[in-house]
């Protein structure tokens, strides 16, 4: 059993299952995790080392999530790609997709410069599409797979672009660039004040405007 969710129901379920091997999170009068998963969960909200140490480990981490995940299983990471549903592609060579929004948990993943970039791209002859909320995830995936380049924060759109072999420029205002493996597709623009807002859940104008 590979148990990766920091969720009480999932942790209790993982701990109850009969299995020759459990790796990851389980419940033992509280959250616990196996030693082979410690490199990842020592940096997490359920870290056995406490929040101060966990945050410092997170800040200094240089390994991607993939490297951590494969490491839990004692396997080398050899640039294995995402395995995900691939909608039919109608890719347009000059179409640049832009995701301006981010989830509520990390409001600093947004950016104040998108509108200016759209105007600059139009002058250069590029078409842009600003993604809007779709009725289904499949529609969102299709919209992304029609683009030849993406510009976005560290969001679902970035991961989908990587999965669909689309070059993507990703902005990192508050989350770890090191944890995202680039697969030769992702150009990371990192905020010069990233350390001031590292995993901050409170919106701050200084964070979202820090990349010029």
C-alpha cells in the first residue's frame, strides 16, 4: 500500500489494510508515516519533527516530487513521464494559453503581469487564450492541449502542459521550484522574494507583483 494523503480517513484506512508492505501515511493515535517515506513527510504538515524543522527542510529541499516518490519505493527516477488521459489535440502553432487564476489555498500563485504580457504578445503576432472555468475537467484538458505554449503559475495547468508535452513558462511566487521536475519543457520564473512568502496562504500584493 502506497499511502500519500495527509488525511485522517485515508490514514486510518491505510493502517487497517492487510498488506505485506505499507509505505507512507497511517494512523497511530495521530498521523504517522513509515521510515521509507520520511524524506518527503518530514517536510510536511504532519512532520514528526515539528513545523519549524519541516519548513526549513522544505526550503532547502533540492529533490523533485518524483525523486521523493520513487525513493520511497527504492527505485531510481529515470524521467518517467506523467500517465494521464490525452484528449485529441488540435494544436495551433501560434496559440499561447494563459492561466491567470489559482486555487484558494495558495492565492500568491497568481500574478499581476498577465494583462501586460497578453498585450505584448498581440503586438508580436501571437494569439492568446485566457482559460476560463469549464463545465468539466475534460474540457479544461482539451483547451490546454490545443495550445503550443502555456504561461501560468505552479498550478494544474502547468502539470497538464507537461503531461501533454507542451512547453510551459511557470511562475513560482510561493511554492518550491525544486519540487517540480521540468522534463525539458518547463522554464521556471522564480520570484526574487520567494523566501519571504514561501508557502504563505495569505494573499500579498508584494508576492504577486514581484516578477517583472
